[in-house]
C-alpha cells in the first residue's frame, strides 16, 4: 500500500505538489489508519489519518453521541418512546423493518442502532431527538464543531451515501474518545455482542468483540464509496486504545488490521515502534482534499460476491481475494505480528444476546417478547417469512 501524508499549508509549494501526487489511482489504493490512547489522546500510529473519508455507518457513533448528549441535557430519557415514521420505514437496508407507527424506547433503539446498524432506527432517533433528519444533522454538526472535528460534515444519521457527508480517521478518533470520556455510564451500548428480537438473533458486525480479547467497542461501516470502515476500542491492564481503519477491502481485512494495530499498541508499551513526535489526535493537521471514491474497487465486477456487511467475505478462511483484472488481493497471513500468530482468534461468545423489544419499557409489545421467552424449537426448512428475515442490503447504497 502506498502511504502518503501531505503537509499542512502554508507550505504551499509542497501542498500543491502533494495534491498533484494524490491522483485518483493513488487514492483508490490508499487506506487510512490511526491508533490513539483513549485517556490522553496520544497518537501511536497514523497513516492518511487526516485525509477526508466517507464514514458510512461509523456515522452512527455521532448519532449515539448526539442522543446521549440530549439525554444528559434532559431533553429525553432512555424510556422515551420514539415512533417509526413513513420516512424511517422507507430507509434502505440494513434495517429492522418495523411498520410505520411502531414505537420503540430510546434504550432499545440504541441497541438496535449499534448492533444491527439499522438505518430505519437511525432516522427514528433523528426525528425523535432533532425533529427531522435535517434538524438532527444540525445537532450532529454542532457537536462535531464543539469537539474539534474540523473535517466532518454530517447530512444524515445513518451514513447512507451523500456527497457532503464526510469525516476522517482523525475526527472519528476524537469522537470515539469523547464517547468514552463524556459518557462512561453509557459505555455498554458500544459493545453489545448481539440482540434478540423475538426469535431473531442479530449479531454485531464488529466481530472484534468476540474475536479479540479485551475488545469493548465500537462501530463498523460500509458503503461502496468508502470501503470497509471500523472504529474499534480495546482495554488491557487498564489501558484503553482506539483504532480506526478506513477503506479496507473486506470485513475480514478490516477486523484483522484493527486488531493488529491494537496488538502492536499494547505490546509496544507506547515506546519501541512509535514516533514520539506524533503528538495528540486533535493536533493532527487536516488535509484539504476530496474523499476518495472506492466504488469501482469495492463494488466492481471483479468481486465474486456482492460486498456488504452481511457478507463478511471469506472471513473464515482468513483469505480475501479478488479477480484477475488487477483488483487487489489480500492475504491475511501477511498481517501476522512478529510472533507468527494471528491476532484474531475464533469467535468466543461470552455474553447472551440482549433482548430488545418494541413498545414501552413497562409494557413491551407481546409479539416482540413472547417468542423470545419460549425455548427455541428445532429449525425446520420453510419458506422464510419476510418479517423473519431482514432484506439484504443493496450493493450501491447499504451503510452498515
């Protein structure tokens, strides 16, 4: 991978030369990575960390932050009921698929948002907290400015494609750190392994939670233009690190690279492989450029399977390949740390799925809870009901 870091203007000559050097072909091969300490904001590793990027569903970290802040300001509570509108129900997958008029508490909505990455729930939250998608986006952008996220602009609450909906690894790390430091009482929402709605068990797309020891957050994202993104956190011996990886070729590569960043950070003790002059995350110099559009690389005809969060391509094999027309091919074996062992282990389920439901907290809708209370019967092959299985995301627009 070619890693390029442009200087901050006013070194105009170098900045202009760098801008010329960052051709579309170079951008398409680039990837952004960042590793910081949560407590201090100290940068431990950075590659293209201040390059603008489409955040996809990592956007939902700001949706969560804005909601938590509204709760702290006593504008609503976790038991406040939100109503699924026609606009929310019309959102593209991934989504819960609730009918218009369905009500859900903020508490349950947040769990569905963070685990299922439900786009309909994101809009339901936005309309309930901000009055409209646009009103909520204004709150998101106000929070971004307050936090010093100078490269971010939010148009919606779910991260579905929008031209001016951008962020960067730098800004997303700032946001992740703010979630940890400002809302420690809400930290559990960042690392729910799975939720159960009736008979449906929906697992978190962030498989680091079950495959990397100490993983405790946060959110994945994917649209064709952005590639596979993740903001991940983990804690070891009381030290919490935040890793950001943007633009990976698959969910498997994304998870492995985030895990490798975290592992190197923990093993280094903050010394050997780090560059002392990197400073803190807020001091990283933003780059003025257009975000790369990885649509052809991520969703072109060379892909053997339509990419999406639901299709963690060849993850079990530990290998991600592509066609023979020049598209990238990644071998996860090349991401082994120095000791020759893979960072990621097999999935280990240490927590039961968290039950979620529609309706008020003290009077859940019976359809959502009755089936969850019954022991599950042996599965029979049957014609799947549309209500039992969420629609698969469309390649061109899904944000997870």
